[in-house]
């Protein structure tokens, strides 16, 4: 998009920081893990709504590299839900033509989970109608460091000329290679921060913060975030046409 253009063109990529599961559960006097399991229903709702809204790329933040600071039983519950979600929904998503990708660090994940992730990616690799990326064990800084390491390795091996490295080359080493930058990043739960999500890719994304806690997120909230996006003017450092 050129500077000065507004947001009339359709949104290609929406990324969501799914936040507020713990508070949702606490409000009901239930353990945090209950909020996470209800959050999976909201994930299904978001994926369905994105399809209806004809959003080609949807990226969901499921577990951050900082979430290891949580109690081990909560981390276990989140891993378990991720496995169960991919197991249960893979075939349906595949039939709908959804390409599944998992962004994030694979090292440190248990072998079962890595197996499930790889199977989902392999199974849906040929799909092209929509792309669902789940950021899991993902941190923006960690992703940039891993990308820099791979890039440095290629330079050291003589496969890449350092002088030829530009933003596009670098982005090709990120977990999101081939995925366009997000137009819109939504965060639920009323927190106003990015928490290390897509810090490279979202440089010029529009940010929409919603007060709803993630388990209550519905197609209505998705549509309201898109309405807020549509009212924005994106300038990309330029000036709006008079
Ligand atoms: C989002 O909900 C899910 C993850 C971060 C994995 P939280 O678990 O962060 O819920 P709150 O923010 O404590 O309410
Ligand atoms: C960000 O939420 C991570 C995910 C949604 C997976 P957090 O709840 O972990 O973020 P902070 O701790 O409030 O910044
Ligand atoms: Mg949170």
C-alpha cells in the first residue's frame, strides 16, 4: 500500500493476542485452566468468523516464550489444549482448505507436541484458501534472534553476501516467511501492550484493544475490531492525500 492510502482495501491478515482466560475463570471462582479450555471455543469461533469475513490470514497467539514463567500445571494445561485442539480440528480445517502453520521455537516442546505440529503442517501444506498460523512458544525477540542466527550461518557458509541483506531478505528468515505483515492486531482483555508478539511484522499494523475477555470473544467482537480498523487512516510514514 502506498502512503496516504486509507484502509478501504480488504484486510488480508489479522493477528490476535488472545488474552484474559485466567481472569475469566477467576471471575467464576474456577481454576485458570478452565478459562483456557473455554478459550479454545473462542479460538474455533475466531477461525470460523475469519472465514466468513474472508480474511485470508489469521494468526493467533497461543503461548509466549515468557509464559514458561507460569506454574508448571498451567503450562501443562496449555500444552495439552494445544495438542487436543490440533488433533480434534485438523481434518475439518483441512477439508476447508486451511493451511496450518505454527510459529515459534520448537526446541523445548515435548516430542508429542512437535509431532502433532509437524503432522498438521504436512497435512495442510498444499492448501491455499486460508492460512491459520498459531504462535506457540513464540516470542518476537526470540524469533528475530533465531532468524539472525540462521542468516549468520548462511553468511559464514558463503551462501549469502552480507551486503545483499535487506529487510525483505531478513523477513524471509522469520517464522512468518511468505505471510504478509498483519494489517490489524487485536488484543482482548483490556491490556494495552504487545507482549512480544510479531514485533517485526506489526511495525505498521493498526492496533485494536478490546475489553472482552478471550473466552467471551465472538464474531460480533471480530466485526467491531474490523469496523475500528476501517475508520483508521494508514499513512506508513507518508501524508494523506488532500
Ligand atoms: C491468555 O489468557 C492465554 C495465555 C496467555 C496463554 P491469560 O492466561 O493471560 O489470562 P489473564 O491475562 O491472566 O486473565
Ligand atoms: C500474551 O499474553 C501471550 C498470549 C496471549 C499467548 P500474556 O497474558 O502472557 O501477556 P502479559 O503477561 O499480560 O504481558
Ligand atoms: Mg494475560
